[in-house]
């Protein structure tokens, strides 16, 4: 069965004439560039300023197109849950990711997306997840052991970036990847960097040019390996799992489908987890009282520092999961999410035509004081059972929502808690007095200076 025949919206929605959006309050900024530079300079501040002036829906002009920003839990529910199938992810994310990660799961819509998500879900069931944990645990333990042997000042972001890359190489591709690992990793890094490059054409000597070249290398590697993995059978890594995955009619995923999904899943897991783990470590360093509470939780597991982790251990770390969720609230790894309307719709009394590019903003929602008192304060108790019962279900959306909820959500929690267990059992982390990290919040949050912390062996 060819999934190409199950099309995401058959007709590409055409952007409306900007005049059709003039009834929406807002400001389109300077000619040609619109508000792009202001948003890039201070995405959180700019969106809060616009919301204060125009309300929770406003018109803007970003990256060459008039668009509409819709804010708050109700907007998140309308756009992300999308029960009426009004919004295309394909034509929202496509201009950003389509050249480098075409037909990744997040770039598919509606029935096609459902069919592919079902086929991929086999790789995230209990059995494969336990196998991934073995590799994650081994890799994290070895890296923490290295840090413990040489405690010193460390830049968190590059350390997390290298760690997540190394973990992806084993749990996603398999420990037997061999000497190609460095070349594959380099190609993948170029693709990720190009996804947010300002020059969007693959011209010579540009980041996008290097990214497209990197994709060619990745495609060639996967195309060569897929028949080998299928013939060999078995394999506990994600790649091997996808090589055996089937659609509802029993047909194997096509070679091109596997290539596209592997490329996208590696990007999504690496980039977002690098950001999330960096934020998590930064909050622990800034809040020693919470660091101590989480360390006590790890100690309560009753396992030695050199013992392996298992699923049962991680399920007994609710406070660590709450702290990780709070770090994601403060700095969501995907701070804004675009969609394009495929039909006319209404929101907060405004009618919007088909083709309108819309964006929801987890970063804004996660800092709304009417939902999150003292929104800039780190407080993991916001994710206690009692707190969750009294909050809109789309008030916290770092992993999206609805049909496009991140398929690797539980993989991320598993990796974060496995990291917390080894890190807190072996190391103390702190910030130098007076140091305040400076964060770049878009397109994916990262500290501009790498986030300097001081590690001390336990």
C-alpha cells in the first residue's frame, strides 16, 4: 500500500489576500521584513507586548507573510486538538522543515498522519522502550562517570548536545553502526543547523547548502542499510524496529518512508532533548533546595551508583518528572507551533479565511500569570495531581497536543529520569555567585553562552 495515495490536504491552501485579515487587530511592522527582526530579538517580550496591546488574537507579519497569532489554552485546544480538522501541519511546518525533513511524522496531516503514526507506534511500545533504556542507561552512566572523575566548570549545552547525539547513535541506530558514525553524526548536525538558517535556499557555502548535502548522505546511508536490517531481522534499536514496521494491511513501510521518519525522529529527539536537559540542569543548579529533594528521591530507590536503571526504578521518581515538566514549562523546546487553515474558521469572534497561516505559542501560555502564579518561578509542585486537576488541559503543551502529540513523549521522560538518577547520585551542580545565564528562546531555547555550571563529585 502506498501512503502517498493518502494525501495530506490534496489542494495546497492558498494564503489569503492580506486585506482579508485587516479586521484582525495588529501591526504588520516594516515593509517586507514586517516584525521578523523584533520577534527574533525578543520572542517572549514581543509576543507579550502584542498580547497586552491587541489581545489573545492578533495580526502580524513574519518571514514574508501576514499571519495570525492565537494565544492561550483555548487557542491551543482549537489548533492542536483540531477535532474538526481545520489546520494543516504539513503546510504550517513545511516552509521551515520540508527541504531537510520532508514527510516526517509532524509534517503529515489527517488520515495519512494517522496511518503513519500507527505504523511507527510499534517502536515505542513497552518491549522496545525497555531495550532503548538499556543503551540509554549505559551511555548516561558512562558520561556521568567521566564528569565525576574530572569535576570542574562545565558548559551544559554543548555537553548535553554531545550526550544526546551519542545516545541517539546507539538507541536509534544500534551499537553496531561502525566507523560511519562520525560522518553520519556530522551530516545530521548540518541538517539540524540548516533547519533554522536565515538563508532558506541551498546555495553554495551556506548552512542550508551544507544541510541539503547532509540529507543526501543520510538518505544514502539509510537506503543502503534498510535491506540489510530487514534481511538480518531482529534488532532492538529504533531503526531496526522501523525496518520491520507495517501498515494496517500488513505492508512494510517503504524505504522512503523509513528514511523520512528516521531523519525526523532523530532531529526531534536530539534537538528538543538537548534544550530540555540543559534547562533542567540549569534549574537544578539555580535551586539547590530542589536539587536536594530530587537527590533524596533517587536515594530512596535503594540502588547503588553503579547499578543499572530499569523501568520500575524510573516509575518511582515522580518528583524528578515534575521538576522536568516545570523546566519544560519555563522553556518549552518548541516555543511556537505553526499551522495553516484548510477551511474558514472563527476564534474569539473573528472570522478567518482558509489559507491563513496561524501560530500558537506554548511559551506565552506557559507564562500566563492567571494560570501560573509567579510564572517565572521554578516550582515543580505545579505538576502535583491536585494542581493538574484545576488547570486547563491545554495550558501546558511542550509536546503539542491532539493527533500530533509527540510520539516520543514517554521516551523523553524515560531519558530525562534516567539522566536525573545518574547525575544526582554522583554529582552536585551549582552556579557561580552572581551568574545569570542568557537564553535565546527561538527557534529552540538554548543558552547563548552554553550555560556555565560547576560540578562537584558526591
